[in-house]
C-alpha cells in the first residue's frame, strides 16, 4: 500500500521522502524492523521509541512516523512523516491497512469499572442465540467462530485491534463486541472506531495513580469518551440510570447517542 493511502484521514507533515513509498506493514516494536515496513515512534510511559529511529532506518524500514523532531541526517533515504500524536496516527493507519473492517460490522463497546467481562459474555450469548455471528475482545481474550486467542490487554493496541477486526470480518462475523477500557480510550487504541452501541456498567474509583489517571474526574471523563464515538441513532437508553456517574454519562452522550447504563442486573 502507498504511504499516502495509509495516511488517509491522518493530519501530517512530510518531513522528508515521498508519499509514494510502498509500505507492506506497520510496526511499533523496533526489534521487528525490516525493509518495506513503517515504524511508528511512540512516546511511552517508560521509553520513547524515537530513540530507535536511526536503528530502524539502518535495518531498512521504508518510513518513520514521528511525534517530535529527530535528527534527519541519522535516517537518510527513509521517508519521515511527522504527526501530532503517533498513537492516534497508528490507529488510523492500522484501520486503513486492514481495510477499515469495523465499518463493515455492528460495533458494540462496553465500558465501566466492574462488570465489563460478564456483560460482554452475556451480550455475546444473547446475540448468538438470535443468529448473529459475534467476535468478542476483552480481558479473557479474543473469541470468534469457535476460536480463542489470548490478548495482553483488555483493549489491545490499535494495530492488533484492527487486525483482529479484519480476522472477524474474514471469518464471517457481522458483529464485533469488545470491552473498552479507559486506558484504551486515553491511549487512542480505539481511535477511528465508531460504535453503534455503547454500554456503561458502573463507575467507582480505580486505575488512579502513576501511569494511569491522575484523578477520578479524569478517569470518569475518559470513560465517557466511548459515548462520543457512538453513532447518532436512537438516543434512548435501554435502562434508566439513577446514580451520579450514570447521569454524567448521559450528559456526555449529549442526548443523541446509543448507550446503556447497567446497575446490578443486565438490561439485555
């Protein structure tokens, strides 16, 4: 795929090279560097992979995506694209690489502090009983069409996520059901994914500290981002929400998103 096609929808600046560069795959692990690949330099919580840009160039990668300036003389002959957020760019590029598979399935996202895994399994059972072919992603792994694979995170990194959506689609799935963590939202793992249905289970103080969320308010705000990604269809929730955090989710949904608030029992 041409780099220009891969970058569709991504705001960028071409620092050097050509958008006609052919890209065979995307990597964000410098140990996988090889000719024909695009290496995404990510600023992580432990390391900044911009440090490995020159090493990847020496191994023959065709292009680099950077978030901050690097010494271009150290990567001669390599196409370099600069973006505001390399994680966001990788999410959109991964979707383009795999043919934007999430646009071709019904997308259901489940978020909340507790109950995401139980709720997704329940939804999967109900939908399959109704004849839907469901692919599911969450804490217990990836399930689709009788297959199971482990996953490192509740919400996988964007490249793995889009690759999994492609596998779902190719296997005949018509619905993708997933747990959407606050970390997955904050780190742009689901950037570019638009959900048909958003489900909110509950919210309590958790995942607050170094490397996660600074405050409960920040944590709550990121949870609410799921509903801003939901399609503007039926705005009526499938269960009335009574607690403060559920009402906050309703406010963030701006009265025009599909969402569900689940308290104590399933609404499905």
